[in-house]
C-alpha cells in the first residue's frame, strides 16, 4: 500500500507541475497504442476473389497478408477443411464453420430437412418434396407415376448459378446411376407485375455454441425476365421464365437495370410493394425468420460437434463466423419455401444496387464481430508462457489475492453485449426464448447420430449402385458368343437376314430402272420426301419449337462465357467496329470501363 501511495503522490506532483505536458503525453500514448493495436489486425484474402471485401476490410484498417503470416481473419470462398481448422491459433477467425455443408449442399440440405420433416412434420413443411438420386430413384419413379400432372425440377447436387437445372414432366430420361436432386416444382409462386421472383436473405451466424443467428434487414430480390405461366410442354425449357438466378437472367434481352422496377431490386423495395397490396409484411418476415432458424437447427448437431473437435482451445474469441445466403421463394399464399442455402454468396458488385447492399452488409458484419476484441500479442505471449511452464514443469500455485475482486466477465459475455449494442441493420432471430427448444430434441437418439446415419445410408446406397454397374459391365465384357442367350442369337440372325434381303431388293430395283425407263417415271411421281429434293420439307411445329429453344440455349451459353464481350473489345482495339455494332453492343465497352475504374479505385 505504501508503494502505491508514493507512486500516486509522485504522479500527482508531476501532473500539478506540468499539466499540459502530462495531458499531451497521455494523449500521445493513447494514440500510439491505438495505432499499434490497429496495425495488428490483419486479414488473409488469398482465396477471395471479391474486391468488395478488400475495400471494406481496408476501411476498417485491416492489412492484407498471405497465408503464411499470422493473420487475424481468413476470408475464403471455399469451404474449410479440418486440417486448416486445426492449425488455427487462438486469436484467429475464419469465415466458415466446418460442417456447414450439411445445409449448403443441395443433397445434404434435402437429406437433413427430410429427416427433420419426418420427426416434426408441421414445423418442417417449408421445403418442396425432394429426392436424392440415385438413393431415392425407385421412390421418385413411383411418385411420378401416381401423380402425372406434377412438374419436377432437376438440379445437380453441387451446382451453382443455375447451371444444369431444368424442368421436366417426365422422369423417363433419368438413369438409375445419375447423381441428381429431384424436386417437385412449386408451380404457384407469388408474382409481382406478372413475374416470378425469389429473395436472397443474408444471415450471419456469429457462433454455434451458443447458437446466435442474425438476419440482415436488406437484401436482394431477383426477378425472372419472362412473364410467368404455369409449366406446360411448350414453356418448360424457358429458363428466363422459371428460374430466377441472376447469373442466368442477366443474359436475357428483356433484363431491366432499374433499382425500383428492374429485374433486381432491394428487399426494402419489395416491402413497399407488398404493403401497397395490403400484405402483412411483418407476418411474412416472421415466417421467413422461422424458416431460417429451423434450417440452421437441422445442421446444428454437426456444427457443434465439428466446432468442438476442431477448436478445443479457442477460449478468447469464437473461431468461426459465417454469412449465408438463403434463397427463399414465396408461394401464392405468401408462405416461404427454402430453395437452397449458399455458403459463399456472391459479393460481386456489378451495379450500384449491389454495392449499396453488399458493402453495408460487410461493414455491419465487421462491426458486429468486434475485430479489436482479441489482442494477438497477448494471446501469443500466453501460449509461449504455457509451453514454457509445461516444459519446465512449473506447477507452483498462484497466490490468491488478499482482497475480494469482482469476477471478470468472460469473453463470450463481452462479445454478446457487443453484438446486442452494435446490431446495425441486423436483427437477432435466435435465441428468442424457448420457441425452438423442442426442435433440438429427438424421440430416439441424438440429432447428430441421426444425421450421420442418414448420410451413411445414402453413401452406402451409391456405393452399392456403383459396384452393381461395374460388375454388370465386367460380365458383359467377359461374355462369349456361345454364352449368349438363344433369343439374342435368333434376333441377330433375323436382323442379318432382313439386311441381306433389303440389299438384294435394292439391286433388283436398280436393274429394273435400267431395263424399263417407265419405272423411273413412277418413282418420280411418288411424294418428294427424299433427301435430294430441292423442295422444302413441311414445317413441323414440335421440331420448330425445339429449334427455337436450342437457339435460345446457344445464345445463353455464348453470353454466359463472355464471348460477345471479348469479341467486341478485340474489334474495338483493332478499329474494325461498324457504327451499328457500336450502338448495339456498346454496353460491353462501358462495363469494361466501369470494372477498370473500380479496380483503380480499390
């Protein structure tokens, strides 16, 4: 106590003798510490392709470093491997949870929601009836036979941006070995101005144990570019009518760039439209929030198990956070349906609307994460001290303080208080009382065990199907002609006889034409369906429809690969553009200028 009093008196005398210098030195010390602390926040963006994230990170004073440096944050567009997670230090954070693919892959999402639907049928009725092929091949075939009026949408199990998705009324072309997702198509969506749309709802998960979920109030609404009509044999191939993916519809001739009435709008704009139509907007978003929370709960057992297995020593900050992109469709009764969950939603900023939404989302995310909470130097020093004490077997007991001190708040309590006071444009959707408590319970066994066993059954079914096909192929390859079945031998002999007979008849016909010219006249009087005719064939409506659809698909592929843009830029560079080309395709030149200017600014 005497030493502290003396130090206090010395500090008081020094302050009274030169208060201005003391104040100045204290302010300089604070600013120096602040600068030193800010310079320590680093972020690794080696596997990130979005300039938007780099821009916002630099606004927060983050310094970009490589993977080999001691980074604070790691932002990647790919999923997190177990090896990467286990190598992380206690102060490091990454933007993905290990195990989040349980709801971010189409097949795993379907498996988990189908499992939960069997346990809680009334709570999990927000997902279209879905089958994972080939495991559920026989089941979906029987369903399609009994409900011939249904339309199905076929998706690849790991696809993105609408690639490989198509609609069909019949499943006869699907092979038993195809790895696909088959879903009943929602044929009665809610439309605005006659156009189908879906919503990209951004969801932030700051921790999985305890589970904390936040939904961003602003997002994107993606509209189709052809007026919606019920699916039939004539329009199922029109991707611009039935699919709402921006990556597809931006290549449509009817795509409109307008933030208020265009093909892509803000969620706040949609809310105004719904309010003008007398819709209970708050009720709709409450339903959306419930759908999001229930979907995350379906993956929570795996998330929790994987997190504790990969990060047993993270006791200062949560090792993971994640921004998910939920694609949600409203049906004609305004009931929300989950279409898919994106674990790396696009942060491309092609338009001002994208920049407004995505940059503000990132700013609020970094603010809520409290990036300055963890002191990297202090954590590294603690780790070194712990290792040194372990090596030296320093087991001395720490002397207990004489005075009673108030218990310090844990890092988790500090982080929770920070999140609640720095929500920005987020809203907390979980935890919210005991509303979802029963969904974490399962009648028999744990949710994690049920999820793991369900996945194992699907993998076993696929492996069994692959072995069956391989054995069948080997048996056919080893089969000799003597081992062929009698029916197959008879059929082959019959086909050979027919071909020989046709060749003989053809030779006889040629001889008759040479001997008797009138035969040639009779042949010419027949209907002109031969390939050498100069008359056009009659137009068949079905074939013409198929030709137009194929032309539209070819046009989409050319635009999606950016061929027109590259050709335009090359011709402009060579000076071979015509005035009409400049007027028709000038948008590609303007887009390249905008992208170059954005790179220069960043």
